[in-house]
């Protein structure tokens, strides 16, 4: 499948800004949607302001798009459920309908490994769905919409497991770094839970780029090779920033592991993730 003109939502977010730089070096024309602040211009980039909380302003959008990469999402812990639903689910529906009307060939949707919920064993793409929170629920509802529109164009759903890397300021790894630096306690559940398998940003970018070539319908876990506990991860980070982590232990039997089986990713997309040790080192060199 050849996608030459790509519309990217969330183009100024952590993954989006890295993806724009990555794809701009290839032979693509990029339409970069942003909500409140735009990124740097380039010869093959067009920035378009759109708020996914609101209906799409179709007159401002291109009508010759081959592919949509939908990264934008409301991940706020303080947002109301109605706000999460409006941005994440209704926003996805509006984009799908726009893609159908425009005649796109491909829709790539960035979901989350959180749709599975916690488990003592790694999640396969066929595993039971049990979102950990309303954000995860809103993303799974969006997945169902993407599947519904798959009769109109090829679709790839990427369930991301703790992506991290250059430019990231939120989520688990930046949080651990800040807590270690500021001598703030890190909560560890049930002595040593949970285990996770984060994936570095360059592997995420390659996964998205390679997904552009897929035809048909796919759901893929995008996760690292290395499974690690939060305690082990904090200790790994501390070896690079020369500050010892402080742990606070809490009992909560509902929280166990959130690990994704990446077998399909490695086979279908040809991604061999870098090690967590290498990824953490790269990340800390960038902050």
C-alpha cells in the first residue's frame, strides 16, 4: 500500500512530534493537526489547527489524504468521563467519517495496552478486554469504531505499552525520574508490583511507519522485549542519575502486571525493540 499524503493528529504531542520529524525525512506529505500550539514548519509539512473536542472543520482539512494516523487523545487524570469520551471516542468517530468521505486507504489508531487491564500473564491481542480506567474504556470504544469502518479502508490498531523517550514529560518513566531526583517516595504495590514492558520511542516510530504498508485489518501490541518491575526500573534509573529511590509499599490486590506479548509486532512489523537498559540511557541523555 502506498500512502503519500498523511494526516497526523496529536502532531505536537510526545509521539506525534517525534513521528512528524521521523516521517518528514521520508517521501511523505504531512498534514499535522494540532489543538493549541503548532510545531516547527518544514517543506513537506502543513499544520492545521483542529480541536477534537469539537466537530471537525472540514473546510480546513485536505481532501486528498491517503492515510490518517490518529495519535491525539485526552489522557488527563483529572478530566471528566464526558470529556474523555468526547475527545477520545467521538473525536475518533469524526475522523473515521472524514476518512470515509475523503476516500482514504488507511487508518492507523494509537490505542493503549490499558484496554486489557491487569493480569499475571502477558496479554496477547486475543486476550480478554477489561480496561483499567475510563481512559482505557474510551480507547477501546474507539477501537470498536475503527473496526466498524474497516469495510471502507485498511485499519491498524496499535496497543501501546508505556512508550517513552526523547521529549516525554509525563507518564511513568518521567514520573520516576522526577521522584528520584526530588527524593519523593515511589509507590510499590504488593511488595514488587506491577511488572511492565516499556517500549522506546524509536521502536514506536518504526512500528507506525511499517504499519503504513499493511493491508487489511490488524491489532498489534507495541511493547518492549524486557519485562521489569517498577522497583527494578527505579533502581535502573537511579544508577544513571546518582540518586537512590525511596519506596513506599502499599497493599492493593487489584494491581498486578500490565505486560504485552509483542510476538505479532516482531513478526508482522519486523521490530526488534532495544533493551530497557539502552532505552533508559538514551532517554536520560536527552533530558
